[in-house]
C-alpha cells in the first residue's frame, strides 16, 4: 500500500524547505503538483532527479483523485505539493486526502511553510487563538456579513485574499470595524516582503490608491469587547 505525503513547499524563498521534505520528494514514485513547471524549478534547485510529475488542480481534482488513489493502490508513494505552502489548506488537496483515507492509505504530513502562520506570528496581533478563513466571500454584502460574524468572536482572524480583491475586502472591513487592528502581509519571504499595520481604516486607505502585487494575507485582531476573557484571579470561594 502506497503512502500519500503532504509536502509543504516554500512560499517564496526556495531555501525555506526542510531536509525531510527534500528526502521525501527524492524518494516518492510520483509528485502531484499544482503546476508541474513550478515544481520542476524547485526540484532542479535542490538537484532532485527527474520525477513522474502529474498535474493536480482545482479544475481536475475530482478525476485526478481517483487516478492518484489508483497509484497508491498499486503501491506507489505519492507526494502532493502546491506552488507555495502547505497542500490541503484551502485548496483541492483536501479531496485527495479524504479519498486516500477512505481507501485505507496512510497520509503523512511533512510540515513547513504556511503563509497564514507566517503572517500571524509577524503581525503583532494576538496569537493564542485564531480563526483561519481561507478566501472570503467575493460579493460585498456577503463579505460584510461574514466579517461581522468573524469579528464577533474573540479570536484573531487570518484571511487569504487575491491582490485583485484585497482593496474591496479592506474597504468592507473598515466599514464594519474601522478601528480594528489589522496587518496586511504581502510577498512573505520574497524580495519585496511587506507588512502594513494599522487600523482597518488606515490600512484600507493605504491600499485604496492601487492594487498591490503578490500573495496577500490579512490578519485582524479580535474586538476588545467580543467575548473578552476575564483574566483576573477569582474571588476566594468563587467558582470559575
């Protein structure tokens, strides 16, 4: 029985990959990629010999999941990678993981870079509890309702967004919670890495004049009033 390896790859800097990930990519029979050309660059960078690469995307994942499970059934080990970051996180890799588990195969995570975690820890905002959203609603009305629901909770929110829509997202956030503390991380680990911090209104104004380039992660602090914890010591004899 073959194993499915979920191999995290660099989100920008090609040096951000673990020794274990390189070993697995060297040893597996097949690598399923978001873009075979992109993955080939990574393999060449680390002198990993030619592999059987196959495309696995949001457009073909239903058909490809069955094919890849078939390869696992024949005893092949398969590595799943995305162009950047951890496969299965807000992408169609989730479907392959479910199919592999249902067919009785072992699924092995090879941890590594994730833009959500990198942005969160560098944001300067609370990290104890957080909610990862992936990509939010595309229409403004639905997106505002989603933001209101998320901000009503007592957790930091981490959102992925396209550079084409991040201005609209921030405008909606400023309308819903103008004073919310926000950090917008762009091009993490790359040459033009940038983190812009401020209130929702300030950050929305910063990005209102033009569309930014690159991958975007938005981190929003929880409201001070939403589900705020009482961290005081309990009174003698009281329960908590």
